């Protein structure tokens, strides 16, 4: 039994915030007793997200940007049923006194920024992000980098305070929406730079971090698994690519197609399955062809004019 599948889609809705991870940036192992030393490199403190895979799923239907083929795959803090634990924020660790100090925080006065230094991925694709709340208002990301190319340095802040000598270097900015334009795997090189100028000699308090590589995968696999049940075949796949505000939200309508030869004229629709908030959807073919069959799931890009 051979399988073939095609993927075409976007889907639906605006949701509240949900739990997500925080990856803190400071000075690893250099400030016992909250005593950070100048001229030490910045680093992830505690959890290093390089061993994680972050999944970008199709943009909700009826929410900016207005959908078009080749639209955006997203990872933000909105609740979703597939890969619900992927959302994260990059933070700069607080030194106090206003916020509780974290072990590993940078020197007071440091200004921690993140720099995107490289993006590899599918040829001709783009990877970037919408800045805080911009994705609710704009059809294009704040920044997008062409994959497998060089580009000018691009920085975005993690620290939230002004460039002052005694300023807390901490920062905790929510609602960044990571985005990619094509399905596939992306490797994003990122480092952390202290851009402060308030030190006595005008230099920064810390040297840049190493380059960390974060792994993103855009577009979940909807390759169905097939099992034999009596004389029939059962297909099972991920139910939907999951941004929903309630269990009653209508899921994606998957058209189940079958063929005995891989030619456009040979495909026939044998059923329709509407996904739900369950983890998987399933379809039973009671009478598959005797010799061989190919199956594909077809689902369409969706945009209803005026829907939000």
C-alpha cells in the first residue's frame, strides 16, 4: 500500500494567551551571589533551547494577514491543540531592585539585544517575525529574512530599560510571532549583544554570546498512517493544525481522495472528514482496490470576506 498526500490550507481564530516557555539571557556562571563581572560573554542561562524543535503552523483563517497561497506559518502564544508547548519568549534576566533578581543576570546598565545572524531553510522562503501585537494589524511581518542568503545585521531588544549605568538589564516582552512563508525546516542563528554605552570608557559591559542555532519546522505532516481492518483500510492523521477558542469550533474539512495510479485524472473523492479538537482524525475505506491504492488528503486555503 503506497500513500501520497498534498497540503493546501489556512485556518481560524483569535485566542487568549496561554502558558509558554521563557529562555533567559544573562551571564552564565559568572555572578555567584548576584555579582556579574564586566567583559564576560552573554549566554542562555539555565535552559538552552537548541535541543528543542519549534513548530510553525498555518496562520489562523479570518485573522491577519489576509490569506493567500504561500501565506504564513506561525508560532506565537495563542492556544493551539497541535504542539501546544512550543510557544516561547526570549527574556533578559532581571537584576532588581524593582523586579526580583535572577541568578545569572547581566551587569546593571547592560542593554541586551538579540541579533539574527543566519537563516537556512527551503530555497526561496522567508523567515522572520511579527513584533508585539503587529500581527493583529499588518499583513506583512516586522522583518523577514530570505533563506540561505547573507543580510545586514538585524537587532531587536530584550532589555526594556534605558541606556543608564544603574538600569536593570531585564526585559520580558511578549507576543512575538515567529513566521515562515513555506513548509519545511529552518535553522536560525541567533546571538546576544550588549549594546549599552554607559560604562566609563563608553564600551559595553559584556561581550557578545556565541551563536545559538534554533530549529523551526513549518507545517505539520499530514501523512496518514494506514492500518488494515478486515477487508478495509483505516487512515489516521493529525486532526487539525490547531488554533481554536472552544471545543465547538468547526475544524478543517479534509477531502479524502483515492487513486489506483498517480495521475490527475485517476483521483476520486471517497469521503469528507471534518477535523475536531481531538488529536487525530480518521477515515475507514471499506472496499479498497484489490491490487493497490494511493490516498491523499486535500484541504483548501480559506478566507471568508469580512470574517474575523
